[in-house]
């Protein structure tokens, strides 16, 4: 079992390119699925999502900078 994802309020995240809403970052640490052993180990992830319209990006691993860069380089319609 793994710890619940932690939410980071990152001031460097740009507003949502779709609705202008505020975005938050969620980080899940790498973990092994002990109960569902048929599932592969997880490298963890960084999820950035808009609090307004729920637009999101997800990046494998726990690199906060990579998650921020993936969110900040998005454009409306992408």
C-alpha cells in the first residue's frame, strides 16, 4: 500500500489555458501494488489539474519541474 498523493500549491503554475482557473499539483510517490500483484510497479506521477474546468496533464515519475513545464507550455486547444 502507498501513501495518498500529496497536493502542492505551486505559485509557478500558470492559469488554465482554457478557462483561466487556478491549477494545483498532485504528486504520487513510486510504489508497488502489494494487493493487486498482477499490476506493474508504479513510477509515481505528477498530475496538474485546473480547479475550474478540470483540464489536466500527467507526467510519469515525481519530477515537479517536469509537471510544471508540461502544464505551463500548454495552449488552448492543445
